[in-house]
C-alpha cells in the first residue's frame, strides 16, 4: 500500500441509531474502512455517510438482528465481492485494488447461538483466497487473544487459524462491556489475517462510540513497524501442553 490504511472494527448493536456519531468518528480518526458487526439492517435498509460507500450483508431470514457491513472511503479503488451469508457467519466483503498487492477485506459477525467446528472455520477461510483481513465480533473466546476464558468456539477458531496459516491480532483488553451486571467484560472483537506480514499491522483500543462494544483501530502500514511486546503471564501448569501456534500472541503499543 502506498500509504497506511486505517481500519476500525466495531459492533454497533444497531447502526442506524449511530449514524451521526459514526460519521464524526470516521472523520476525526481519519478512518479509511469501517468493519461493522450487528448493523441490524434489513434488505430494504438505506444507510449512507458522505464520502463513504456502504456495503452490507443481511441475515438469511431478513430480520433485524446480527448482520455485517463494510463502510469505506469512496476514493479508495475497490470492488464488491459476493457476501458470505449463513446462519453461522455473516460477512460483507470487498476487494481493494491498490498495490503493492490486492487485499480482500471482510466485516464479520458470528451469532452466539450457533456452534462452530474447526472445519466450519477452516472451510470459511479456504473460500477467501490467499490474502485477507477479517475483522469483527467472532463471539469466540480464547485466552490466546486475551479473553477471560476459552470457549469451544474459541478453541475451534484458534485451531483453524493455526492450521490455515493465519494470525490473530487484538488489543489484549476487553472490547465487550455488558449492561447485565451479572456478566463480565471480555474480548470478542479482533482481527484475523492471512498473507500480510505481522509487523505491518498495529492495533489500538479506542473507548468511544455508544454501544456495549468499544471499537478497535487497525493500521496497516506502508512499511514495517517496530513493536514492543508487553509482558504476558502464562499458567505454567498448562503451557507445556500447548501447541506452538497457541503460544503466539501479538501485542501492540
């Protein structure tokens, strides 16, 4: 890429109610692409932001829950691809035509009620090509990317990430802040990428926008960036049972 690309991941929990707020955020942070989860859009929903182009996917039953959208600066050369739509995964898709290499970008939302096997995730990854960037709310927990605990979906997703030579990128802190006081904050929103050098990607948390999720800003650099890893605590009782891939964590400042 000729210049760094600024991407934001955000679960909006209903995007239509946050239009002006999102427009201000995009301009303030010089965002090129927004990957939105839980738009709650339907087939006939119309959503526009000046100087940006909006592509959105809907739930297969055309009801206002879940869904994903890609919102990108209209000046960026790109084209829309066929969206990935199922009960388990909803993803809106574009392909950037800018150099030095083409890049397919997905906004993803995975509804929590559906179980996902390693094969489900791997089949999805295999349909995406050799170089891609996927960001959004995976509803999958694993301590490898900073969640409080490991869920079956998180374990299966990490297995697929490792087996298909992908990497996960995250802030290491909570992105989900439940309104239910019986629930605890957790990390659900992160990035999975393949074919992009790890040192070309920086991730930072942003505590703005009104939702039960906070956004994550990703910068894909025109050149490699230096990163300093923060200390990570491991449970040494379990560490020797982990695969090498499960020990890889990316931490950014």
